[in-house]
C-alpha cells in the first residue's frame, strides 16, 4: 500500500511517496499552491496515478505543542483531501521536519556547489536558486515526515503517532 506524505506550506506542498510495501519514503517533488480546489484536484490525480491508499499531512504545532492557525489549516486540508480522494488521511506532528531537511541538504552539498551559489548571488541570480532550493527542502521535509510516519506504523507503541 503506497502512502503519500505532504508537507504543507503557504506557497508549496512538499511531496513524498512510499514504496508499495509502505517501508521506504522517497521524495516526489513539490506542488506549487494555486488555490484549495486546484491543489486538491492535483493531489487527487496524483493519488489515483500512483495508487496511493493513505496519506499523512504534517501538523505544524507550536514548539510548546499548542495548536495555531497553521495547524487548524492543516487539519481542514487533511479533512478535505480525505473526502475528495476517498482515502484515510492522518496528521503527524512536523515541528522539526523543515529544519531537519535544511540541515540534511546543507550537509550533503559539496563545497563546490556552495561556491557556485555564492557566485550566482554576486551576479544577482540568487532568487531563482533559492526558489528551486525551497522546493527541494519541501520535498525532503515531506520525506522525513513520511519516514517518521512509516516507522511509527511499524512500531505502534511509540508516542506521537498520527492524530
């Protein structure tokens, strides 16, 4: 059973998908947000094309665990996706996924790439590279979220399982 991981952002939705056994998460790019109806339609198409049976949406809680407007929006989005795609959609605390994704990407970039980015910044091309990088960060964050979710499915005694 394939599972889709979604890292919701204001401008993009990071995407990750599991293998058929639901053991390994892979980055699946990102979706530029257009509007709720179009975003849901695009995800519904992806779900049908990839044979997704379940999804997990990151729940952006405050660091102290409080629910804010972003978390309420994620809950509403998850409900809408479940209704539209007719699959179960769970929520998972994602407070650290974007930070972990950025660290992971920073650590994996060779020094040459960083030097090239500095040159591009001096030439005024930094905005394009930064936008492209944000999409990669969103996909990696979704992958980390989905990996955590898959691990918790295998080990149900862990706290913080889907809500």
